[in-house]
C-alpha cells in the first residue's frame, strides 16, 4: 500500500455517513470501531486510514471486542452469501471431512472456554494451520487470548480496509 491517496480512498472519504457506517460495519462489527474510523475522515492516505484502524482496535473495550467478534463466523463455517468470509476462510475449502469434524469439535471447546468464536486472520492460512493455532491457543489464559484476538482482529480489519479502498481501481 502506497502512502498516496487512491480513487477508492477518495470514494470512501466522500461517502455519506450512513453509507460509510455500513461499509465499515462490513469491515468490523464493532460500532465503536466504526465510529472511531468515521470520526477521523477524510483520510489523506490509505496508510492514515490503517493507522486509525490500529488505534481504534487498540482502544476497544472488552464489550466492543465482543461486538467485533460477533461479526465473525466460526472457522470452517463461513457466512452464507458473504464473499469476505468465504475468501478469508479459503484455506478450509478443500479440507477433509476429518479436519472439518476436528475443527467443529475444537470450535465448540474454544467457545466453551472463552465464550466467543475463535478469531484468527485466516487469509492465506491452510486448514491445518488454523487447526494448529486453535489447539495452541485453547491453552492460553483468557487475558492472553483476548490480546491475541485483538491482534488478529487488527490484521483482519487492515486486510478488509485495504480491499475497501482499492476495489474497482
């Protein structure tokens, strides 16, 4: 991503607040995150937008973080008719039935332990890599896991924002 403005960023800056809010909700389901991004418009560069996202993600309260996670489906079960979810979880597309069953079991155990979906920046990861990450992270303390989730959410938000401001260019 270059430091110059792009046509997509110009379009994003020009959106009416309600349209921008809708677009930002597709990036991150946290209303607090979306308000923080919206309040700093217009952005001179895509990098400025990404830095604002990092700042907003770091500032999320536990409730805001829960709101953000609620917008993400479990790994291995992308939201129907959601191209972002399917694209991001592409590594599970060719997974064996055995791996799918294992992921379902791990997802349930993870949700029982932490009270929310397992969140990982799945873009470019294989099903096995996602499984191994979940196996590792399920042993973490809730505090450790919350910070890992925040980091993973930040990565996801960055990828989605880049897509938002570069689509159609």
